[in-house]
């Protein structure tokens, strides 16, 4: 119902090859909302693709598992002449010897520059394990390499608001380095829920989601003439009376069909 929550529709009638439905995947926390496995998925089950039916697995069929968060809208995976195609940095491994394939297979990252369900918070940030000046987010497609790259001739490029800080003096670079935000207007893994919402720390009416590219500045702007714009279902509330605006302001959802830090 809500755009802020990644309004999406499951593929009607889809089940995995063992008969499991999208609602079952969601209810049992089998997935994380970004195409990766969730806390309810046992490693012994293998990968989602193992249970694909007719070439479609849960990450492609189910909104709760990341449908539409990684699927191109109108173009094939590799765009004409290779524009926008992503390739892992050849031969890269982090300072511990972990390769891009290791990061992907172990769900260390979420595809948007953030940590995934396989990454332990005690390990610190990706940048701690950078090698030759590059960490996983800069070397590995599965970890967000190229995810925020400007389009040809710089169209759509994003620039942080010059000189902006929040009401506590935190800069855009601090938000990015500490992973306070997720790149889509929501709080990131480094943000403590007790701090409240990002908007609480707005300065001169501008918070990090409006000032910082790493926090989603421009990420949800509608395309020309409003094409692709999203509208909440008019008058919708959940069974507890919470409206879409409540879900958004309280960070109940992450914009991809998954729960947010406020949930």
C-alpha cells in the first residue's frame, strides 16, 4: 500500500519447486528484502536459486524477498554497448583474503553499499578491510559497486549539499562512513534506533536524506512528467490504524518490502 515501504506485488500463484509460497518466505523470515537470505533461512538449505520454479526464485517473485529491488524496469541486465554493466575488480580480495565471490556467497553485503545478514557487527565496517585503497563496496558488484555511478555525460549525478551538517554537526561524509543511512532515505545499520528518525536532526529544515547522496538525496525524485512516480493507496491504514505516513516517519520499513530500523 505504501510507496515508502516499497509498494510491490508478488507474482500471482508463484511457489518454489517444493511448493513454498511468497507469504511463507516472508512469514518465516527466509529472506532479507534485498535478494539475500534472512535470519530464518538455514545455510543447509542452500541458495534461493536451488528452489527456482520455471527459472524464477523467491528473490524474483516475492516482494518480501527483494522483487523489483534488483530487477531492471525496461532494459536487459547488460545494457546496449555495455553501458552501466558492472564487473567485479579483477583479482581483488580484501585484506583478509576474501574475494568478491566470498562476499556474495556469504551475504556479507546487501547490494547497496551496506552490510548484509552474513556480516557480523563486531567485524566493523567494510572500509576496515580495504586493500589497495578499495573495499568491497568499490570492488564488488554484489556489494554496490557502480550502484550510485552517474549516467553517461553525468546526467543524474548527485552532489552533496555543500557545507551541510546536521543539528549535531555531523557531515554527509560522516553519515556515509558510519553507515547512518541506507542510500534510499532510510536509516542504515550504523544508526541507533534510540536516536529517533533522521529528520530529527535536520538543520535549517534539511536532513541527511535531502542533503547527502549516500542517504538517498535525489533517489526518489520522480522522472520527467511524473513517470514512475509512486502514490500511496488513498486512505489506507493497517489493522492498528497506522497510515503510510506513520510507517515512513517512524522508519518501520526499508523501501524494499522489508522492515526498517524502527520496526
